[in-house]
């Protein structure tokens, strides 16, 4: 008859130690799951991160908005980019939208947003949530005289909550470089940063007095320091060109392809 109190057979080669580590207080076998759990957590987090990046990119939509004040050259640029044709333009009172094919990528929807303040606001309302990128056109010849309007226009776009949240990249196009008094991009940037700083201060004090009005408008740049484009969440670049001259537009086309 077998002895019921006989100890269990001991495996060869230091089995004592293995048994000790894999048994819990009740004598049940416990497996060490630390590594599989860690791998599962890392895979889960990476999946969430990829999902976030994917949906964020999708939320940007396909629209490339051409913005700027009246007469800066938006419709001229729109026509040149789409059909390489110089057209006779008139003050736009409604937006133009056309599909622009992009090499090796999905096409984008080019939207010419009228400079007229009232129409501009309505069009921006429709497209701001899906803007993939923004071309902001400046007349480099008259920018000194019109700097307040130019700064207010760009500030009004960048401070929209949805634009600030999605942060589409911005190309500031210093247009009309063919004109004798045209300013170069460093001078345009300098003028714009100084004026946006003033606009920002005025807007902040106005907003402070109206409770709850901050809803769709946000502060742009860094608080407590002068406004600089490099402090924005979105990427901002400058490009010099003349919309009337197709040969000056490769930089703009390349930028659109990169951001498409
Ligand atoms: N010299 C010069 N003139 C330009 C250039 N680009 C546009 N223009 C002229 O500037 C004027 C206004 O151009 P538009 O393209 O109509 O301007 P816009 O920004 O669409 O203006 P709105 O529709 O009023 O918002 C037209 O007479 C264009 O021919 C340029 O690079 N150089
Ligand atoms: Mg126009």
C-alpha cells in the first residue's frame, strides 16, 4: 500500500526553488504574467496613439484656404494655381472652390475666401473646422499702410478656437514682389508680429469685459511675452512671390504638395 504522506517527487536540477516561486500561500500554482501584461498595455497605448494621430489628421479635411484682405491677390493666385491662367479679377463677394490635383497624394480643395469682412466671416465659419492648410496672402507693396487690417485679418483667423485646436499649417505669401516698393518677407514678418501684438492686447481687454464671450475665440501665442509666430501651435512659413508671374509660384505649389 502506498504511503499517503509521502512527499511529492522532486524534479532533478534544483526543483525546490522553482516550486517555491510559483506557489501562492494556498499552495496553488501562480504564473508570472508581468511581461505579457506589460506588452499588452504598451500595444494598447500605441494603438490609442495611432488612432488619435489618424483621426486628428482626418479631422483636418482637404480644404486649403486662401485668405487675406481685399486686393491682396487671392483670386489671381487661385486661378494661377488651378489653371496657370492670369484672369481679370473683381472684388470677390462669394468664395471660389475647385479641386487641385496633387502628385502622388489625394487632391485638395482650394478655397478662395473673399477679403470683404462680412463674407469672409461666413465662409470661414463653413470651412474653419476642416481646413487642412491656410495660405495667407499679403500685398507686400501696400503692407505698411494696411498693416492694421492685415494683422486683424490674420488674428481673427488664428484665434478661432477650432483653428487654434486643429492648428493647420500657415504659409504667409508676401505677394506682388514685382512692385517697386514691395517689402521682403523678413520685413513683412516683423511688421505683422508687431501689429498682431497690438491687436492681441486690444482683443484681450475687450474679451475681459464680456463674460462668456471667449467661447469660440482664444488667445494666440505665449502669454506674458510679445507676439511671435514661432510661439504658435501651428507651423508658420513665409514665401515671396508675384501671383501674376507663374514662374515665381513653385515655392507655393511645393508647400501645398507637402501639406496635402
Ligand atoms: N503687380 C501685381 N499685381 C497683382 C499681383 N497679384 C494680384 N495683382 C493684382 O491685384 C489686384 C487684386 O487681385 P485679386 O486677385 O482680385 O485680389 P483678391 O485678394 O482676390 O481681392 P478680393 O476678392 O477683393 O478679396 C488685381 O488687379 C490683380 O491683377 C501681383 O503679384 N503683382
Ligand atoms: Mg478675390
